[in-house]
């Protein structure tokens, strides 16, 4: 019966690793409920002695009843019994869950559909673990479904799983193996015991304590090494190249393209230690160009995404020029450039072409099509890895007059939509920042200037999220983030100010190396695009650039005329301005920023040293290893000082001196038998090791004090002092080699033995808990109550028998020791006979 419960606990331990995938804890309790159902079903089947196939048959039915009661109780009979309506409701929730998975990035909200999918998946894992570990008795094989559950967050999240969650999951699996091993050992039968006297050996079961303890030691050691070794060593495994989200895969048969989670792994790419080359390109104008992959025009309050794309046959890039640029008027001048792009062979799976916006013509092998609304070029079958293609771009070069005369068009309404539930303080702040601006263009420039100069923002890769809560936290409180937060916040605030906006994902222009522009993983970027009638979509850059920000980001030239004295891309501002509370004016010099000056003084060395994080991590790992190695020596020193303080007390001094002497002998490799008396130990040490006169006298004082404290009627009036122990230590150390003394100082065996004993006691806690049956607990409680009753009646009994000098009087210390010695002598005499 214990093994099904242990299997359920192991599954629950691994389920904890999913915590980083969700917001809130509703999903966790739902998963714990289904695990409890599976474990209870298995435990009842084992308790009743059912055949092995009963539990795997009944448990899925119990899981279905649980899911019905938890998610579609309104359509169920008596709220628990499944019906056709309840099953249809579960199917509908499953469909919603799959849709939500495609829409959200981790951490996802605990919607009913997503929670149902997660609970069902955990239920399948729990059923498989119970089948392998309990029914088939293959506990090691049960690790495969648990590993499958463990790899889900490892595959989805850009950040590694926290070590506490890993330790909990590993202990769950080790506990399952230990429980299975104990069950197998108990099944070997009764132990054969040979005795010369005494009763029969009936009821004796195999002693599994030593084997179980050895298994626990191996498991704990493996877990500790698995946690500590990766923390000490630098990162050795290569990180994947730029590949966005879980939805960037496309089905090759249906001809439909899935909606990718374009922003899910952006932070992961920027946090990588390895800065791999993604692509290279050459340009006829010899200038860097932002390369856009996705244009996200839908904000649902949780993330930015885009509507389904349409790639008609006539929009193939091989058919000629791309569709017309949305919103671009005929009189706006453009800057034409021809680019040759070469994608790395190692690029992660990607079905969208990185292109400058707006691209006018693309020459690429394969079936690539353009979406008319966004001009994203994609394929349902081909990938970009290893592709070499040519693109012609016509970048608008609008004048200040054209930008100021741009007005909103009625068809721009979809790009102004905002979800319900946004923080109204963000809306009010957007209106304050843009107050006084006469045109949408001036509002846009003021927003960009506020993010880069006057708002007190700093660049940090520790931020996460682009939803409504992350927007409020970033704009109103933290004001620290990377391009994801800057781009999403400016696009949302632009919509609040009445400017059509969207978020683009791709790469900055990179850096020029050997005559070609090279784009690397750390050039992954997000930026807002704002729409102006007659000009179209224009890029803005609210993210700080340079060594203190997104290194290769660049502010467009057409955003500078309003505030020519400022350089928005140089870095973050010194602090928050009065824009948060009062109306902001356009222009005006910004205050100096000490952090900006410090970053600029460092030059490009900060960004050009990719090995700095790894070296720092390795240095911290080495320092941590040294601290761990010195912990036993520090613990031994603290114990020694504590005993020196206790030597000043007559009652505890002799015992402290004796304990310190025993530990010193253990450290020096001179320890004797556990039952050795003080006089025998002192004689052995004095005869075997050459001690000077002072050390020999000190040893005699320690031994005599301990002996008198044990056996004399009254404790000694005076005892050894710390100087005695110091003389003994120096005298014994003179008999050792230099390396042995060093080993005793750095790795004292007495401390290590105590750690070992503590570990064994901690590991045995599980065995004691297993042995606590209800009957045993009741028996122990009864004995405790009986003992308390006897102690409460003892004084009255002694009074009735003649007071303190009666038959039940408490013997003196000397009499008690004499009686104990006589009892031991009688025992030894009887044993010899």
C-alpha cells in the first residue's frame, strides 16, 4: 500500500518543476487533486489484493470523474458522473487550451483550457508511473514518464529550471526507488537466525536498514553533485540560435501557417553567453539595416501577436515585386538599396525571411509569399537556414512637413485597439507625456524622447513579460527592462495617444566585419512601428543603445528634428522627470547621468568581452568550492573555542576537556575503542606516544578529572584548563608528519564523523515515519500517559512509605554509581557462566 502513495508523491515532486510555466497556483492544486485520485485508487487496489490489471483499468475512470467534477460539474449528473454534455464541455475546453497555448508565452495565465490540458497531462504521467512502479514493479522504468514531464519546462523556458525544484524532483524519484527496494527486500522471506539459546525466530523480517541507508547515501550524493558541479563549472553546452517560441513550426501538408510566439524567446537570446552569428549581408548603400521578421499588431492584454497571414499564389515573391507598401503615398521620396543576405546553416527552425522594411522585391529559392497587410514574407514548407537571397528595399525618406501633416485614417482602427483591464494610470501618463503636441508625429517623438531621455529608464535583462501587468510594472514602478518592454510599452502608449502602432521583432543592423555586416544572436531586437498616413509604417527606437543598452540599436534620422540637442540613443537618462506628474514640454537639455558617463568611459570593452560573465561565474564557483572545503575546519575551530569557555565551569569543564581530548585523538588518527575507560585511554596514549613532561601532566589531569566526575561521590573542585589541552595537542602533533597535521586542520575527522552521523539520522527520518502505524502511535501514547501518571503519584507514595528517608528515598550519587557497578558485575558474571 505504501508504494502507490510513494509513486504519487514522486509524480507530485516532478510536477513542481512546471511552476515557471504558469501564473498563479490554480493549475498546481488541480494537478495535485488528480495525483491524489490516482494514488488513492492504486492504494485501495493494493490494499484489497486486486489483480495487477484492476488499478490501470479503474484509475482512468476515476480520473475522468475527477476532471468532470473539477471542470464541467454543471453539465454532469450529480455534478460528478460524466454525461454527453459534460464530455462535450471537456472537449471544448481542450480546444480552447490548444488555442491559448498558441497565443501565450510562458508564464501563461491559468485559463480553464490550459489548466485542463495540464491536469490531463499530469494524470497521464501519474497513471504511467503507477503502472510501471507498482503494477509491473519496474520503478527505474517509471523515471521515463517523470523525465518527460521534467523536460517540458526545460524545452519551453529560455531560463534553466531552478535548482530547488530539481532537488525536490530528484528526491521524489530517489524516494520511489528506495520504497521499491524495501518492498523487494521484504519479499525475500523470513530471516534464518541461528541461536544457541532463546526463543524461536518467528516473526523476524529481513534487516533492510543498512541496504536502505546505502541507497539513500548514493541518491543524496548524486543529487548534491548534480546541483553543485554545474554551478561551479562554466557553461559548456551550446545554446540554440534565434528561434522564436513554440509556434514557429509550420505544417507542411495543410498549407496553413501557425501563429508563432514571436516574443517568447527574445529575452533568452539576449541573455545567452554565446553570441553566435545568425546571418551576414552586404548593402549597396553600405549602411546597416534593421531586419524585420514579425510584425505584431494585436495586443490582447497578455502578449503581442498577429492575425493569421494570407499568402495568395499571386503574392509569391517569384512572381515579381511585393504588394504595395501600406500607407505610402506617391510623393514621398524613398532611399533604395540592394542587399544580399546569407543565413547561417545552424539557424533554428524559422519560416519567415528577415527583411528590411519595406522590402519591394525578393529573389529567394523556394515558395515564399508575402502577406499584403504586413509585408511579412513566409513559407509553409521552406526554412531560412542556409538560404542565400537578394532583396531590394525602398525605405521612406519623409520630410518634416509630410510627417507633421499625417493624420489618422479610418482604416487604422484595428491598430488602435487596446484590451480592457489596462491600468488607467498608464493611459493618463501617456496623455501627460504627449500633452501639448500638435500632431501625431510630435506625440510619437515625445514618447521616444521620454523613454530614452526624460523618463529615467534603464536597460536590464532581468525584466520579463509584455502583458498588462508587466506594462504597468515597467512604466509606473521599475522602469528597467530590455527591448521587449520598451517596444511593447511605447506601442501601447502610442495607441493610448491615438497613434496606430504595432511591435516588430527581428534584428538590428549588426556590425561590419571584413566588409560585410554581421548579425549575431545578441542583435535580436524588438521595436515599435507607428503609422502615419501618406508615409506608412515608420520605425521608432525607445530602447537605450550603446554599452549600457542594446548595443547596435540606432535612432532613425526622421525622429531627431524636434529635439536636435538631444541624442536619444546614447543611453538612459539620469532620473525621472516631472513628466510623471506634470505636462511635459518638447525639448530642453537633459540632466547628466552618472551611470551613462561611466558606461561611455568604458567604451566598447564592456560589449566586446563576451567571456566576462563566464569568468565571473567560474570565479564565484571556485570561491564557493573553497568555502565548502574550509567549512569543516571552521566548524572544528568553533567547537574548540566553545569547549574552552566551558572549562571555566567546574560542573561541565571536565566533560568538555574529555570530549576535546577524544576529538583531538580522532583528528590525529589515534582514537581507541568506543568503550575504552579514561584511565585505559590515558595509559595507552602515554605509553605509545612520546609526550614531554608538561603534556603528560596535562593528560593526567584531564583523565583524572573525567574519572572522578564519573565515579566519585562528588565532582572535583578543580579541573583542567585550556592550556592543558593546548599542551596535549602540541605534544601529540609532534609525533605526526607535516601533511598529517595539515589534513587534521583542514579536514578534521571528528567533524566529518558528526556530519555523517547527522546525515544518517536525517535519512532515517523517512524510515521512522514509515514505521509509525496507527497501532504503534496509540501504544506509544499509552506508555507516555502511564509514565506521566507514575511520576505524578511518586511523591505521594514516598510520603506514605516514611518520607524522604523511607524505602523509596532517592539514593545518593555514590550509592547510585555503586549499585550500577554491582549490577554490571552481576550481568558479566552471569554471561561468563
